[in-house]
């Protein structure tokens, strides 16, 4: 395609890559920012649902008299659901489109949250949490696709920054969850204190209902996905109506475009082009899964078991750490995502996390107030590093590494592997904590060192270097040119 001139009265769309290039250059106009916010609200729901039992798990243990093994089953049920949801959601996102998958998922969120909150026994709770996990798993591939396919490639609020925004939104949801718990702690009479975890679970249906009610006004299908399906006419229509980009496609172009073969099979991720990208992304996801589960999910348990805090102190300290360290770190991550390379930010984040975990292991169970404050600061330091580093960057890697035609399966597969790691961690950590106490921090510190070695020395892939949606058809040409240059 000839270079598009800014002075033209309209932009002629001849093929799918033309749509990608227009969005990469001019996204941010019209309704696109509202689509981004709706996608981020989906992430908010994911985080809220995964956080609800991080405090409530202690109440669930008491109410249903759970053993450590059953505690692990309850805690990991939602993560096991995300594994199935990631695979299913990734495949459906590429197969039938972003919009339909997103809206069906919101309905499932509402039902599962209400059933979980009203669970009469532990088995109903486990099943409901598993279904909630399916919802979370389905949502992330489609939400990440929306974030990248409705954003420009360069400048402020680019794809990397929009994808990094998932992290502060995640911690905002975690903070809201504990704010709701804190509010209910004072609101509910003492005889109904065991309803804290139930009401907080049900409250997670509210943002999903909001999306369902306002979907028709702002949410659309991704024009990049439509164009890759051969539907240039509908893609151009969305460019005009949602992006305020004056574009058109002639009938002969729309008719000539053949629907591309659907690469929705997961086998494509193992070819020589995508395998290194998948490996580095999986290493990041597994490392984050074990660390996040230890510090973020089990933070209330760490405070109450190891630091011997009471209920009110546990809730307020968890809320404070999420707001002061994790959320602010996430905001910093959004700011630097469009200014620094992903590899550099990740290495810095993992290095700080290693130092924090090592310090927590050395401190052990604090014997005085001074060591207690140092330990809490180390927890905050870990959360801050997670916010600006691995937490912000982990979704940039799989989302920007794969073109739109396989983005859903790419993100879904990486998240499924992450789900396996997190489910394993959720099952093992209660046992490890009971056996090793604070030495568990030393074990988990390994997951901060390994990704530094992989990213820094073994696979130096940088996802923000090239817009894969705009150049996917030219990959072979670029490789041939590079080979010719290197052989001269």
C-alpha cells in the first residue's frame, strides 16, 4: 500500500494491514477510549474475583472446618477454572470475535458471583469459584485484544501503555475489594461477621452488570479482527463511526479480499517464529504466578499468621499496602511502558523483588516493632516492584508478540500456563507455609532470579520493537532482506 497522506480527505483501505496501520497511527479518537475503559473494567472484575477470598479464605476455613488440603482446593478452584477459560476464551476470541465473547463472559460473571456468595456448603463454593475462574480466563484474552487493537503503536497512550494499565486497574480492584470488606466490617453486626466474604463476592457482579447495560452505546467489534476475517466493509464502518477516521474501501477491494485461513490452532505457537516469544512469556508468567500468589494473594495470611495482626489491622494494612505501593507502582508502570523497553523494566522489577523476598526470609517472624515495620516495608517494596515491573509488563509480552489472527490463542495459552502455575502455588503454599514458615520467601525468591537470566541473557526478545499487526504479511520479505545484508 502506498503511504497514506495526512492531507487526503479519506484513507483508502485495500487490505487488512491498512486497517492496522490506520489504528496504529490514529487510535485515541472518537469512542475508542471508552472501549479501552470497558476492557479495563473487565480486568477490574477479574482482579476483584481473584482477590475476594484472599481475606475471606480464613473465614471460609472456619465456617466449613477446612483442612490445609481442602483450603488449597478452595483457593485453587478459581485458578483451575481460569485454565479452562484461557484455552476456551483464547480460541473463541480468534474464532468468533472479541465482542460476542466479551458480552457472554459478563453474563457468566454475574451468575457465578451470586452463586458463590450464597454457597450453602464448600462444594457449591468450589464449583462456583471454578466457574468464576472460567469467566476470568475467558476475559483476559479478549480484554488484552481490545486494549492493543484499539490503541496506537507510538506516542503517549500507546499499545504498551494501554496494556500496562491492566496492572494498576488490577490493584485498584484489589484495593476496592478490601475497601468493601473494611466497610462491611463496620456495617455488619458482629453476629453476621461471617458474611464478610459472602457479600464481597456478590458485590463483584456489579461492574459486570454495568458493562452489560451500556455495551450498545460504546462497545464494538475490533476492526482489526474483522479485517483479518476478510470483512473490510464492516471494519471501515467502525473506523468511521468509532475512531472518527475517514476511511473507505471500494467494492472490488472488499470482494477481492479472501478470508485468511484461521490460525486458531495452538500448534502455530510452536513454530520457529513464535516459539522463542512463547518461551520467554511463559517464564515471565510462571515467575509472576508463584510470586504474586505468595505475596499478594496470601498477604492477609502472612500478616495474621507470621506478623500476628488482628482482623482490623490485617484488612487495613492490606488495603494500605495495595494503595500506597502496588497501585502507585502500577501507575508508574503505565508511565514508563511507552518510554522504556519492556526487557529493561522487567529486569529491574524482578531484581527488586528478589531483594525484598531475601530480606523477608532473613527477618523471619519479627521479634520487635522495628523488624515488623521493616518486614511490612519489604512487602510494600515487592508490591511496588510488581506494579511497575512484571505486573505491568507481563501482558505486553504475549499480546504484542502475536498478530491479531492468533492473539487470542497466544494470550490464552500463556495465561493457561500461568493458571497451572498459580493453581499449583495456591495448593502448595498453605502446606509450605505450615512446614517452612517464613523460609517460604527464600524458596519463592528463585522465581525472581530465573526470569532475569532468561530475559537478560538467553532470549532477548523485545515485544515493543515492531507492530506485528502492521507487518505480519511482510515477515518473510524482511527476513530475506536481513539474510541478504548479512551475507554481503
